[in-house]
C-alpha cells in the first residue's frame, strides 16, 4: 500500500494586528477642569497630576487601524481629537475622568486627511491635506491639494496657513508669512479676562514661523490688510530647532520649542519678560496647571514641572520610549536609543531605560531574501524591488510614506515604513514559466502576462512611525518592532 503525503496550502492571512504595544511619543496635552489629558499612540490618557500615573486610558480606535492621535480641542462637555490622516473623534466628557466616544468622522467623509483642529466662530474647524472643513456639518471652507496647517476664523479676519505662507479665505490672497497661527484665549475661569486685549492690538493672535534651523514665535495682527508681527523686538522670541506650541494663561505665555520650554510674562507695556526656562529635547506640547506648575509632553513621555524652581523642579514624570533613532536585537529583546538614553524591550513584555554605554548600531537592513524571493528597498525608500524566478517588479511604498527597513521570516517579508508595517507573503508556488523564458527580453517578458507579484498577499497596519527596526519572531510568527514615535510592539498575522 502506498501513502502520499500532500503538502497543505499556505494559509491566507486575514489581517494584521498589534498583539503588544509600549506607547512612545506623547503628541499633545491639555489640562482642563483639574484633569490632565494626554494623546499617545491611538489613545487618550488621563494622568494623575500629582504622580503622573495613568488613571484611565481610552482607545480611540483599534490599535493599528488608524493614525496616531495628534491634536485635541477641548470645549465645554466635549473633546475633539484628530487621528492623523484618518479620523476626527468627538468624546463626551460630562464626567471629565471618564470620557467616551460619541461619534467619529472619517477622512473619506471629511474629504481631507485631518491633521489639526482650530477654533472657529461657529465651531471647530479641522484642517489638513486637502483643505479645511467646518464641524460638525462638514461644510468645506478651504479646498486645496496642499496641507492647510491652521485656520483663523473670527469676527475680525478669516485666514489660513499653508507651508510658510498665510492666505485670506475666499480669494486665497497672500497676506503674510507664518507656519501656524492660533487665536488668543478670550478669558479664563481662574484668571479672568486676558490682558492681551489691553496691551496688544485688537485682533492679535499667536504666530509660529519655523525654518530649517530654528523658529520664531510671538504675537501678530492684521495691519493694512497684511499679517505683521506686533513688535519684532518686544513680543517675538527666537528658538533653536523650531517652535511647537504656544499657550496663554492670564499674563503668562508658555512656549514649547523642540529643544526647550520657556515661560514669559506679558508686561503692561506689551513686552515678553523671560521668567523660567528648561532644556527639554523632544518637547511637543505644553499647558498650564496653575500660575506655578506646567505640564510638558513629547518624545520623553510626560512631565509636570514647578516653574518657581531652577533645580529639583520635576513634580511628576511618566517616561516613554519616544524619539527612537536606532535599534538592534538579539532575538529576545530590542535595544533602542531615544532622547533619554537606551531602552530595552523584552519582546512582548515591557520596556525600561537601562544604563549601558552609548554606541552606534548597524543601519537598518534594506534587503532580505527567502525561498527564492528577494526584496530590496530603493535608496529613496519610494519603492521596493521584488525579485523571483519570473523577474523583478517595483512595489510602491504606501501613499505619503517611504520604506525604511525590511526583514524576513517564516516565508514572509516585513517592511517598516514611515507610517507602519507592511507584510508581503509570497504564494506557495509560482506559476510554471515557459521554456526559453531566460532568453526573452524584458519587453517580451512584460508582454507575456507573467508578473513577479502574481499571487502575493499584501497587508499594512498603522503604527506611529517611522518604523526603524524589525525583528522576525520564531515562536508564533510575526515581527517585533521599534518605531521612532510608536515605541515598541509586536505585529502578528491573524488567519
């Protein structure tokens, strides 16, 4: 009796999922109604102001299903949150400590890729790649193929920024230069009416103007139909590395640069007087707790500072593996360098800062091979060259992204890119090619209908990138990753 062992076909992957995640860069923070809100990954975190401990975490989407949460707008009873390029989520916060998702608007419904939220005269305005949209009804205010970075819409003026230029809504007339604009607060429950309305010209606003080596921040207003700095010597400050955000509480002005945070007082004569500063590489967002304390978040995690002290001024701190720039692995753990030093991630478990000598790791792999297949990333990351016995073909990177690294394991290729991880799974068997195939010219091979990509399966999962390192996993399959802003985690196939 003869027995024949038949090869089982390779199972098809239904989708990819994040089985484990250690959140990285905190993108934004708001302190309101004695509650400390932080956006990190796809989550809204609520932190204890006294300890920095997470007391509640609300996932704004399935992990890996959307872009990171990058911009909040807090209004009475609600919070609007932008998930970069994919969604705008509205949260009910009748109970500030236990918000819940009330509704969601996708990028397809908005008609733009959302990036930022702005206060408008009749409600929030979401802006991004493709223009700006009035919420909640979705009326298109600005239609443009570029990225609208901010919108000012009040009784005095309606203008928007794109690149480093400012345009008037309606006729797109150029009126000045700024990277981003924001309205000044009208009043505060604790501090009362803002003194800015007394010492600054009517209609003044915050402005940020970033360039390649640094940035300017301060106050601007419309004069003679053009946007001008209120006073370039008294109300404008310069920062190395660029400016992230401005906040105001009473006569205090808080400015977050990419390398430091500064606190000023707006004097009765309209001058910014330096009160306190702190070097904080990787800062992204700031807010006031009260007249003394502030909160700062960024690539390092979350920190509460006392501004009446030069040293010993950290009240609470929650570290996070953000700003990762290089990584290496021994198969069980990933070591990665960030703004605060070296992190050790036990794959599938927790990550911690470790004291090890600083060293330069090998660059991320740009090519990999398995089972007669080879994948090589182009020098600019715009595409990957996939090769097999049929020939070679170019696979483009996801729209708006670039490939950074590639790894292979268990017959599968994994490509890390600026916005996540892509899986490429070759078919179990390639089609039979005709005799004399090698003698055919590239044009004849192309005309034959055979493709090197025939039968492959391609899936992508969102991660707050760029994904800088991938480690294929032997047990259970999948891949461990280190990401510039997304920290660490594990991506697995779901069959």
